[in-house]
């Protein structure tokens, strides 16, 4: 597997859909996560990220234009103790509740499948970061239809112990634009990370397709202290 440029991955894909990045800064001091959403429909584009407690929530930018809220209004990020959960849907709450009852990340997702939005059957992508006593690990998951067949759900979990400084992983919902949209394939992409949060946020936002991008969340967490800094960018201001 080749170490990829996240900038190039985004610039060369007009519609990766929603995406999660998790990794570690090159100096080894910060755990990093980013989550972005894109949209092709008026309903999908009519959103912003807002902070809620230690996490974030999606909201309709113009409530009068909100149609079906079921798959677009949710909390993408929640924090449970020393765990930060990042997902592309309301399975954030499923993971939070499951892990709060001592289930594992993988076990918590057993009751969920891909989104019921045929013919796309959008995958549910999720990540969890665990920081404790100066140690950091993370895991990522994708629940997807069986090559577009909604009768079967394929479940993949990827766990990263002792992440390497300067490296991260990137998973997104769609391989590229299409009709129907083709689900992500393979394991999360191995990508380069950056020390400078401001520059990382700017790079991500500027690399996303101008027409389709909606919102971006970035968080850097100090592995030694657990303190974090958050940045949110919304196309709708």
C-alpha cells in the first residue's frame, strides 16, 4: 500500500460523499480526526455543522427547505469519556450507547446496516479514537451492501494500534460520482497527516469539490492531556 496525499485524493474525486480521516500528527503529539459532508440534492446541501457539547450536530441551514431529515440530521461526533466517536449517521448514538454498556465498537454496530436509500445503499462509515494515559489507538468501520445487493450486509472493521506519527487513514462513502453511487471498496486509504491544524483544515476544505462540499469538522487532541481544539467550516454561512 502506498502512502497517499490526502489533498490529491480529494482533488481527484468530485464526489467521495462523506468522509472520515483519523491519524496522528508528524510530531506524534496530537490525535487527529476530520469529517466532511457533501451533497448533490438541495436537501443534502441545506446543512451546517454546529457544536453540541463536546461533539457536533448537523442542522438545516434554512429550516423552510428541509424535506426528509431522517438521513441528514444527526450527531456525527460524540465523546464518551476518553473515546471520540465519528460517523456519517445516527449510528454515532448506537456506538455511544453500546460502548457505554461495555460493548465493543464492533459489537455496538451489529444491530445496524447500510442506509436504506436505494439504489445507492450508502455505506455507514464510523470511527472511534481512544486516548488514555498518553496512549492512543483507533478503529474504523464500514457497513455496506453486498455489491449493491441490499439483501446482504458486509461488515468490515479496521483497528490501528499505536498509530505511527505522520500517518492516518481515510474512508469515504463512495468511490466516485455515479448513478447509482458506487460504495467505497477496500481498506481505509493510508494518508499523510499534518502538524498544523489551520493548514490541514484549509487543505481539506480547498481540496473538496467546490460545487458539492457542504461542511467540514476537524479536531486535534493532545495525546498527553486529552485537551482538544476544534474547527468547523460551513459552506452555508
